[in-house]
């Protein structure tokens, strides 16, 4: 009770460190692991008898067969309540004990009859009866009977030896275990002292664990910029960054489009000049060739067809590209130059910096809050540490330690007396075992001598000394059996009655907990209390607190709070709270006021630029006209092919001025192609590619810009209306995270106090050690194995005596024998003749009995 009161006092003083409110969630903060350090005890919670356990189990099965009745719970309840009347209800005890009574009666019958039978058997043999006559009648079955008796007696001796081994092993086992009782007692008392000693350490450990959530909170406070600021940034990022990226892409595309327009416009100007120059060059070449074809030589019949052919082909010598109809792009370029005066990329970068600076801003705004909050937590820790100084646990534990010391002194005082008594018991049992061993030794020596000294050719009166000694040893064993077996059986009966009842009334019901169930019977130990244990511990006898439940809980190493159901007098969930300190924490967290200024994604100038870009008309340029103009060939005919054709035709002409002039024109055409057509083609190709890219980038520009403006406005509205709420939510979530560390710590404290603090396993182990180990395993089990082995060996002495008496006739030297004579002619039975030496024939025999030459008195002296 002293330990219980101290435990309740601890719970009461912890009142200021627990929370009244239930945990908001089952959230388990990472990095916080609490576990009460395990306590190691000397005494094992289970006992293993080793190989002897198999034999103990066999004896238990035998006891269950002898005593199959169920545990007499009703009788035991009446005895405890002092309502059992033996004179009226003795039949119930007889019915329960009928198996043990019958076996005990048989044992007492053995004890009574064995010495009487031995006495009369001795008298009978002295009168030359019961095998006492030293004469052996020879029979045809004699060899077989001798072998049968020998084998039977040998088998019985083997079983007797097993029983003796059981008895000797059980006797020695009990002595060894009783000698270990002091060690068992010391280990259990040491475990109980360990339990009491670790209680103050467990209190300090539980209180010291407050440091872990405090340090975790400090760590989070130091990283508030990342925990709160980054969380705010991460929540804004999916909404804001896509819009800023779109604006940045528009600014980039706008600059790219302006550069492309400038490049295209420059190429267009060059193309117009090149096209005009190409047209003039081709016209000049055409005019010059027409003049050349007026040469008189073309009038010659052989030359005229060639000149006519060349003259006709001059019609295709003209340019096909005309870029004068393509408008200049200077207007669009000027418009984009105006739009680019506003640096949208810088505005986007500014907005991004505003978002990225949120963590740093949070850090700056909460610097004073963090300092004050740390002071609050340090103050709480100081209050928690002072709790242990207010608990008078040492005084409470000292009283309980005195109780343990007194109990230990009491046991140690009587332990030497018990060991002395056990030494006497061991000596008596050893004498009993030695008596049976002595009898067994005579039987075995008789078998050995009789078997080794037996000569099948020797007559009964001429048997050897060794064989005769074997028979004498067997008869000595028979005599010792009659002298001592009843003494052994007396001890067997006494130990059987005691051990059997202890097994069925104490050990077995303790193992299956029926003994606890009897003690838990309502109103049994106290007529005014329904449950005795709850009335004793809780002063509430109606609470269902049973011995069985307390034992089972302590066996599972649960704490006293759970095992004794102390919640009925002290509810941890209601009483253990940190109302004061959590109130300080909550109020401090509420003062954490974080304000994030409104973030402007794009100012009015930037918005006007986007709107002007939407109406710039860049996407309305006639890209098809530019593409069609640049996809044509600069000339109507390939000048290289045309020049080669002219050269081929000129080569058909005879040498002269005409031929030379035509070849000169061919060189001029090739030069025009290389210096004017090819550069113009390159410019047209470049312009074609640039226009295609420009058309791709400006395609749907109005829709794209309009969409960007729409999302920009909606995102800006979101920031204006939701930013403050996001900041508040993240601040509350941060505060909840800080609180969760202490809630998790408090939950562990509650679980530890209710389930693990002052775990009562040593108490259950002590009860097991006293009943299951010491009483049942150290005393009852070996005691039962002793009477089981001794009883079996003693009962087997009965057939051993019979077979030993029968077998002794075949080993001992007889005084007379049967003589057989052969008369094959007359086949008439001869008269018996007195002879001291028999004559044995191998032919058909007649039985004649030899008259005994010695007196009856002499025979009686030689006969046992």
C-alpha cells in the first residue's frame, strides 16, 4: 500500500504537466522517439526443469489418471468461508479423493500383508513346504522353466532398477534444488529491490525527456524561415510562377519578334535592290545578244537555223521575282520598339524576388517572437524538473524496502532449518533407495552366479559352489524383500498421499489459474466485499479487480496503474494535464503575427504593354504574300542551263565573230547567275525561314496575350484576397507542429505511467518462484517422481520374489534327487533304492524316489 500511495502521489504532482484536451491527431512527429529504458532482472520468468521435465510430466499424467475429478472449487470455497461441515459432507471429499484413497488402501494392504506373508512363508519353508524341501523332481520342462524364470526375473530386475533410478534421481534433484532455494530467494528479493530502485530513476527519466520536444521545438524555431516561409512560397508557387513565366515568355518573344522583323525588313530591302539590278542585267544581256544575232553570218543557210533557235530562246531571259509589291515592316518594328521600352522581364524578376524573399521576411518578423517563446519553454522545463524534488518517493520506497527486508530476514531465518530437515529427508530417502538397491543387488548377483555356475550336466545334488551361491543369494534377496518392502511401501504411501494432493490441489490449479478463480469468487474472503482485491487496494469492492487479472497483467510486465486499475481512483486522462503551460504556449504562438505585403505581379505600365502587344497587329501581317514571293525562282529560266544551251549551239557555228560574241554572252550569263541570282536566292530563302518562324510565334498572339492577362488578373486577385489567409494557416500549422511535440511527449508520459511505469513483473515472478518453482518444481515434482519410482520398484518385488524362489531350486545344491533306471526287457518298474549318488540313464526311465538318509531336523537347519 505504501508503494501504491507513492505512485498516486507521483500522478498528482504531475498534474501540471499533462493536457486536459485529447490529442488533436495521431500525428507522430519525426525524430521524436520515447522509450522507457528496459530493466533487467536476475530471476527468469519461466522455469525449465531440463530432461527431468519429461518424467515429471509422466507422473502428472499418472496422477491425473488416479485423480480424474475436477478441481473441487465449491469445497474449497466452503472451507475458506468456514462453512464446510466434515461430518455431513465427508462424502464429497471421499468422492474427490477416491482414486488416491484406493491407491493408498492398496499400499496399506501391501504394508500389512507383506510381513505376514513373509512370516508364514518362512514357517512353511521350515516345515519343508513351499519349496523348502531340498529335493528337486526332474521334469522334461525343467530347462525351459529355468530359462523362463531367469529371463522373467532379469526383466523384472531391469524395471526395478528403472524405478530405483527414478527414486535416486528425484531424491538428488530435490536436494540440489532445495540448495538453490537461497539463490532463488535472493534473486527474487533483489528483483523487488531493483523494481523499487528504478522507480525514482524512471520518474527522473520521464521528466528529463521533456528536453527532446523542447530541443525539437528550438530547432524548428531556428528554421522558421524554411518551415513557414518556404511553405507559404510553395503554396503560392503553383499559382504565381506559371503566370510570371507566361509574361516572361511574351517579353522574350516580343524582343525576338522585333529582331526578326528588323532582319526580315533589311533582307526585303536588299532583295528589292538585287531584283531590280538583276532585271537590268538580264535586259542588257538580252539586248546585246539580239544585236549579235543580226550579224550577217546568221543569214547563211547553215547558220540561220541556229541563230533563229537562239533568237527564240531569248524570250525567257527575264526575271520572275518582283518584290516591289511587298510592304515594308518599319511600322511594326517601330511599334515593337515602343513596347520594348517597358522591360517586362525586369518586372517579372521583381515579382519573383518578392516571392523568394518571403522566408527571409518571415525570419525577420519572428525574431523577437522566437526569443520570447524559447524563454517560455525554458521556464516550463524548469518547472517540470522541479516536480521530482516535490515527490517524497524515497520515504515511500523506504517503508516498502523495510517490508521486503523483513520478509527476506524471515525466510533466511528459517531457511537453514528447512535445509537441515531436507538433509534428513534426503538421508531417509537415500536409505530407502539403498534398501531396494541392496535387494536388487542380491537378485542380480544370484542371477549372475547361478547362470555362470550352472552346469546342465551336473545333477541337483552335485551342483557347483558358484551355482549354489547364486541360489542362496536369490533367497537372501527374497528374505530382504519381505523384511524391508513394507517399510519402503509405507514411505511410498505417505509421499504419494502428500505429493498427489499437492499436485491436484495446488500446483495444477495454479498453472491453469483455477486457484485464482476461486480466490476471485465474490464475497469469498470478505462477506461485505464483492471483489476482495479491489476493496483492499481501491476501497471500491464493486470494481472488477481480480487476482487472476492482476497476476496476468504483472506477468505481461504491465505497470501498476493498469494492473491495479488505478484509473478508478485516479484517472490520468482527466487529472494529468498541462493546462497552465500549454496555455502559455498557445498564447505565445498566437502572438506570432506574420504580415506579408501585397505582392504586385505587374504594374500598370507592364499591364498597358501587354494590352498594346495584344493590339499591335503583328499576327495580322500578310505572311502568305511574303512566303509566296520568296518561294519563287529569281529568273524564269535557270541561267546556267540557258548558258550551257547557248554554248552548245555556238559550238555548232563556224569560227568567227558570231561564235566569239555568243560565247562572251554565255560567260556574262554565268557571271550574272553567280554574282546576282545566287545571293538573291539565299536572301529569299533566309526571308522565307524567318517569316515562317515569325508566323509561328505570332500565331494566336491576341488569344495568348488575352489569356495571360486574364490569369494575371485572377492571380493578382488571389494574392490580394488569400495571401493573408495562407500566412495565417501556415502560422497555425507551424504552431500545431510545435504543440504536437509536447502532445506526443505527454501521450508517451500517459502511456508510460499507465502501462510501463513501476512494471510489476517481479511481483508475479516472485509468486511464481514461491508456488510454481519452489513448491511445485522443487518439492512436489521430485517428490511425486520419488514415490512413482519407489512404488513401481516395490510392487515389482512381488513377482520378483516368486520367480526368485522358483529359480533358486535350479541353482542350489539339493540333498536328494530323482533316480531313473532302464529295464527294456521286462519293462517292470524297479523298487526304489537308497543311493546318495544318482544314476541317470538315457533310455526310457521309471521314477523312483530316493529315501532321504538325513534326518528332517538336519534338513530344516539347511533350509531357508
